[in-house]
C-alpha cells in the first residue's frame, strides 16, 4: 500500500510465542522503502515470494509493548501468508519475536 507523500507499507504478521507451545499473531503494518515495495509487488504472487526479505519500521503500536517505529526484518515463513516479523536490531522488538511469553501478557490488550 502506498499513499502520496507517505512511506509505502506492507502488511506483516508479528508472532508472539506463548508458553505451552502456543502462538499469537498480530497483523501489523511495516513502513518500507519504495524500491522494496516495488520488488515485493513483483514477486508477491510468483515463486520468488518464498525468498522475499524486507526491512522496515513498525508503523503501528503493539500493546503492551508499544514499539511504534521500531526497526524490523521481515521474511516469508509460509508462502500462503504475509511476511513475518522475524528479527530486529531493536532489543525490545527482538524480544517480542524471540522470547516465550506468559499467556497473561495478552490480558493487557485493549
């Protein structure tokens, strides 16, 4: 998605690992570079989609962490899904996608 004079965005899944082997996935928007949007558009429905890697910044808050603007790296884990947030150079954002959280963390969602 792209709006004039605003960064382009791609939809992504932000997985949160929960105790007991469960996972909750937030749908988030990631601000990316215009060239990356064009590349993603070209491969989205092609076999090359499986190899898509993008980098950008979280364009919305994710409660209870916030993290608006945190850098994030995206990768395709399942060709039938939008890309997943896989890692981040931002310590708190990286914790969200790599640590295992108690189920109670979701109780604080609005």
